C-alpha cells in the first residue's frame, strides 16, 4: 500500500508534466524548453513523433548516466523516459489542448504549461520512484565534476539549446525564461508532495497498527 501511494503520485505527476509539455508545444512560436527545442527539431528534421524523440533522447541520457554513475538509475527512470513520450504524443494526437490563437491568450497558455511542468515534475520526483533521465545525468555529472547541480543544469540546457537551435528548433524569449520560472514551482511542488506522501503513509501505518 505504501508503494501504491508513491506510484499514484508518480503517475499523476508524469501526466501533469506531460500535459504541460504538450500545452507549451501548442504555442511553440513563443519559445519552448531547451529539451523540447531539441525534440521538436529532431521531429521536424527526421520525422517520427515528438514523443518518440523524447523517448530516444531519454534512453541516450540513461545510457550516459549508466556509464558515469549507475546509482541514479532504476525502474522509475525508464518509466519516466517511456511514459512522458507516450503521454505527450497522446495529448497532441487527441487534441486535448487549448488551441493557439496568436494573441495574448497564448502567453497565458504557455505560462500555464510551464506551471504544470513544474507541479508535475515536483510530484513525480517526490514519489522517489526514480530520477528522470535528465535529472539522473545532471546529478551524475555534478558528482563527477564537483560542480553544483544548478551549474551543471545550466550548462546542460545551454548545450542542448545550441544543438536544437543549430538543427532548426524553435527558440524565442520564453525559452530562456523556462528555468527561472519552472524551478521555483518545481521546488514548492516537490516539498509539498513530499509532505503529503509522508502524511498518507503515516496514516496508513497508524491504521495498520489499529487493525492489528
């Protein structure tokens, strides 16, 4: 039951995170996150789907992480890589999203997408099922180099952004604001969900003691 609570938070978090990505892609002309710039550029250049490239890039990152430090890799890492790609493709295919209107409404759509990405990312991370492919590599590189996690993250996202831009990915002003907007939302969501999970698990333990 305790693991079931974590799984619920993990899967709901992935759904929310993926929906946020799909919302941002709907208004991509305003700018999308560096990783999505890369996935979208690969999709436009080589075909397949955006979600498929999310999975391919995710597994490439997992491979790099396994070479550097295996401790950040577990079943949740693989689930993250696969499910986010599937969920994003599903939301885009089914069109369960607000449409781009080329007005100020699109900015609200983008901000709401970033908000959902921060909330969802905090939720699935708080579940403790496993670090995502990007997070695992970031943590591994931080351990290897001795640089802070934030510095490694900035370096990684700048490098990914340059690669995505070089092959034609969409970049605009909001691309450069993602980290500054999403990071504090992620932190609040992570800490809040950690407390909720601990509370529900405590209640389960107390109920179990009472029954026994």
